[in-house]
C-alpha cells in the first residue's frame, strides 16, 4: 500500500509495457448460401484457436460482393453457427454497412499516389496473363477500376502458423491489383484489411484457399499503416474430384438438427485425434472436450495452396 501511495502522491506514471493486445479472432463467411461443411471446418478451427487462448471470437458477414449474395443466406449461416454451439462475441458486422470506411482508406491511397484509376479490361491484360504492370487500355470504360500500385521488385514474406515461411514476389506475380471494381463493388482485399484493423483482429484463422491473398493484404496494411495480424491457414475440404467443397455439388447444407456427426467430421478434417471427443453426449459436452484436446501441431498442411513456402 505504501508503494502505490507514493506513486500516486508523486504523480508518477507507470512505465509502458510491451504486453500484446488480447487475442481477437474472427470468422467471416460470404452469404452465398447456407453454411456447408468446408465453412464449418473453418469456423470450428478459428473458434477453437480463439477459445483455447481465452480470446474473443467475432463474426463478420462479408457481403461486399452484392452480385453473389443469396437473400437470407447470412441469417441461415448465423443460425447454423448457433446450432453447432459456436457462439460469438459482440455485434455481427456486415461489410455492406462499411462503405464509408472503405472510401476513407481509398481516398487516402489516391491522395498519396499509391492507387490509381485503371480502364484496362481482362482482354487488354491477356498478353501479360492478367497481371497489371502498366495501363494498356484500348478504350476508356464507363467506370474505371481502382488499383493499388505494386513495385515490380516488391516481395512480401510472412510466417504462417501451419505452412511456415511464405514469400511471394508480389510485383512480378500479382502486379497492381484491384481495390475497387469497375462495377462499383469494393474489392475483398481492401475490405478485409480495413475491417480487420477496425475490429482489432490479432489472429486470422481461415482456409488455405486464402493463403495466396495474404501477401496482398499485408502489402495493403503496410501502405495504410495498419497492424498485421498473425495468420493460420487451415486445410481445405475437397470433394472426390479434388475441387474445393464450396465450388462443388457436394457443398450441401449441414444438418443443424443433428450437429455431432458434422462436428466429428470437422474435427477429423483439422487433423485431430477422434478418440478424444468420442462418446460426447451433446454439443456443449463435445465442444468442451474439443477445447481441452485441441492440438494445433496436428493441423495438416496443404502444399498445393502455398504460393511460395520455403520451410
């Protein structure tokens, strides 16, 4: 008590600490249909990753592409998460309500000359394999897209918790990429970066199909002066023909009236020991056991999705 009294009496401020921010993860489905098994694997993996650390787990509806949205799908997805016991923290954010934040970020990039209007069509870019290094438009379009400038020599590297060290020559292999589409829709890359920063996301746990997008997002974070979360990319669920489940006929809605079989299958897809959750009596019991037994070292790699894994 005497020590604290002395500090208060002398108006001495405590020294700043380097304590990292509390864990905050998120699951961000696109409302293109009911929750399917591949989405459940991503949701369960990110939920376990957050809860095992005593962290928060948020849900964000990524409905920035209104042309692909299925009416009522977001509500069905949220109800499915509840049925599977994957309760989230705080308010559900919808990208369709976030245009002002995206515009502010875009205006900043344009004002600093880091982004530019582009009238190039896909046909114009065919000779370069769709990669934009310079505008070669043969005609002005009614509305231009907005691209982010990427120097040809720029390489982006990061550490993924599952896939190890990733390095991508962003300038050479991706080029100047779109951050606002010619049809007026905000590009996913810009929206996700702005939203992750606004929500204080510390850890992004998602499917390995987005591993190739991560260097673009890191570059955008750098250009906007935003923090970079830690990344963990989970294995994809493929159908018998080797296609991502969400793009195949096998992407059927889950049976929310009987959650345990799908949860067990998702546990297996995450590489976990099936015996540790066998005999669960219900969803809450199953999730409690899974949380105690979750072993991140068992998460499998998917080498086909890694852009340039070096370890």
